[in-house]
C-alpha cells in the first residue's frame, strides 16, 4: 500500500484517523497507532514483519537507557543512531534476497 494509492487515501487513512480520535487517552491511541503501523508495514512487505517490532523494542530500550543513565548518555545515543542507520544500510543498500 502506497501513500498515494486509493486504498490508503480512501480506506486506510480515514479508518485510522477515526479510530485515533475516537479512542480515549494517549495510551490507547499510541497502542492503536503501533498496531496499524505494523499492519501498514506488513501490507507492503510481509517478509520483514518481525523487523519492525524488533526495531521498536530495541529503540525503546535505548530510550530507556538514555533517560535513566546518569553517565553514558552520549554512548547510548550514538549506539542507537549507528544501529538505526545500520538497519537502513542493510535493508536498503545491500543486496538481500529474502523472497
């Protein structure tokens, strides 16, 4: 599903916006957005579906380490950036054939 496709513009986006504004509280809205993001990602490339939750958990852990650490914040931030850029390089620029 592309951002410019008719199914995204006239079905997915209105349903997501409606669901987001109907749900009470930030916690439920964030969970909803997480689930529809995974669905959107899986629609395009279901082969990589485990990559998104793994990346989310790892980035959450880095955020927790950065916020709770009194020393080493720069190290955790740098490691997080290297991890995320590494994922981009690995899956966008290196020839992987998982089909």
